[in-house]
C-alpha cells in the first residue's frame, strides 16, 4: 500500500502526539520529559514525511499544544428557508454551512450566532443543538487533530445577506 493512501500513519502520528503531550503535561522527571519531547518530535517527523510539509510547518501546526490535548470545537449553523439550507462560500472556494472554530469565552450558541453574522450578514437565534459529529469520520482529508463539529439549528431574526 502506498505510504500516503494507508490512513493508519495519521492515526499513529496523532496517537504518538497525544501520548507525548500527556506525558509533557503530567511528568516531572527531566529524563521522562526529554523522552516525551522526542516522541513528539518523531510524530512530527512522521507527519512531515507523509505530507511532504516542511518539519518546521508541521511543528507549528501540530506541536504547539500545551496541557492535556483535547479535540477542537467547530460550530455550524443550520438555517433553512423554504426547504433550502444556507451555504456560504469559504476562502478555499468550497461551500459550507456558516460557522467556524469556537473562540475563547464563547459558548456553542454565541459562537454560532457570531459566525453567521460574520459570514452571511444575518442575525440569528441559535435554537438547539441538532448534531455533534467527529469531523474526521465524515470529511476528507482527515485533520492531524481531532475536531468535534456542533451543528445548531438557527432562526433568522434580522440582518441582510452580505459576503463575509
């Protein structure tokens, strides 16, 4: 199997990163810390080799976590009108439900409402959580970190469409 088509390499690299991060968070022994730093380095080397990204870029994206590593949280607004769902065009040129990373000090509700305003120009009320999804199980390409996507049913309360 080709190195880039076998998905196990990404799982192995992510698991090594997780083990290293947990060890760096909880270990007090300087020799163990050195070992965990090396495990993190190996996981970055795997990511670099498999993705053809420079090691410095991989470390910047993959090795900057502090504390216990947990999934990132992303929100998406489900806004319906006459049986149609609102999609916005992202910078990469793909269409998506409005949303994005949950900012510090934001709840799923407030972040969803903020993202819709920024991306579509609409004021909405987040009504209820309708789905929570593991991004890597349903999207390609898989990310090097885990992401939980929260889908929130929203009702339009005002505003007007605009490019975000």
